[in-house]
């Protein structure tokens, strides 16, 4: 720590905290699949405020794909996903320093092909596929305390391949796909993060799809790309504090599904994804969340990667 006034006491350090440089917002792209389908445990860092390629951050405890990722300003969480089948493992990492994830605890049930949303205190893990069926069960994790997740309540719709966005108080889940005949959904549901129990209808996307990426500011959520029967480049946006249908925002630089995004409340960065079969995408693109328009190239991942999960220390769920 800086040595202000020649004193190293904790009280003096805290008095001078406003003079310390603030670390830039950190976005992490976690795990996923490489081109060809092999799972990876690699964690990649992007500095959201400036364009450029990712750098190696560390490793997950287990190589996994299709997990929920979210977190607080200090701690990133990676929950559920698939090692070979859907699992219930929760992993965590500190945003303060590069390094590997560590074991956090277990979810109340296995969650695969799911999505996550958080504020500073709680993370919700929403929608999944397990035992040959889609489910609407939602788990809640208390981010600051190591331990197991707990049952939060149920979505209205049994679904998987979901996408989640939110604010400091509200989580919105785009329902992705229903198990019945692989039906793509355009519906969205919302809940208050600090409570437990029920979800309510929010509205519809402009295009029914699954496997999209999500990112948020404090007021607006973006649902990016996905699969509507073919790969999509469509970006939709919603105002999270209200309810209603999504509005067209613009387009990604190319059509892609099974990607994810990170944000710093101002900028959303979409990373990786699948462009066909088991072919991953190496590039990232970005948009300014408060505006509308098409995405712009940001840089590249370490390798082509899809089914990955993104989290950051500055997303729209944090004040």
C-alpha cells in the first residue's frame, strides 16, 4: 500500500483512501469450449475501458462450460455448468489480483446451461437442464460468505440456455429455450434480488432465441446475439426498472450464439461464441450501453471459445 505521511497504520491508510488510484474495471471470460468442443478451465481478463486482446488471468478449479457467472465489486462467482454432465459446484475468485478460482460450496441442485445475475450481496442462478428436462428452479448465493447455495424460488417457465441482466435490485431472465420440441422463447421474467419466491412477466424480446449474451448498466439491460433457429446478430435492450417489450439496439459485428458479455455500466463487451457446429469465435466487440447502434471490434480472446461465462467487478447490478 502507499505510505502516506510516513505512517502505515490502517486508520491512516483508510483516511487517505480517496488518494489511492482505483483499479480499472475488470471483466473475466471464464471456461467454455474451444473449437472442436474440448472444455477449458482458462480464465481470461479484459480491461473493459480500453480496446485490446484478453490476457491470461488464471484457471477455474474445473474445466466447465455453460455456467452462471456474476459477482460483487470484489469477488467473482462461477456456478454450475457442465464438466461432463450438469453439476452443482460453485467457484470464486478475487478481482483484486490475478489468480485461480477456489472452491466456494455447492448449489442446491445441479444447474447446466444456465445464467447468473447479481448485485453486491446476492447472486441468482436461473434456469437449467438436468435429468433430461428443463427446470425453472433458481438458486441464490450470498457472495461474501463461502458456503452452499439455497433454493430461491421458481421461474414461471421451465427453461434453459437462458440469459440474465439486472440492476442493483432487479434480476431479469430471458427464458431461452423450453424443453418441448426445442422451442425458442422470447419471454422475459423478473424478480427482486433481495427477496425470495416469485417471478413475474416482464415482456418479450424482438426475436425469440436462446444462447444469447447479457450485459447491464444500472438502468438498461442488453440481450446480444443468440440462436433463433439460425445464429443471430441482433442486440435488444430493456429498461430494467420498468416492464415491457425489448427494443432493437443494433447489431453485433457478426451472427453468433453461446457467447457472453461483461460490462462496466457504460460499455458492454461481447466475447467469443459459436459461429457453426463446434467452431468458436476469437473476436470481441463492444457497444456503449446508453446509446443505440451497431457493435465495434474490441480485440481478440486468447483462442476461439464458445459456451463461456463472463463476470466483472463493475456491472449494472453494483451501485
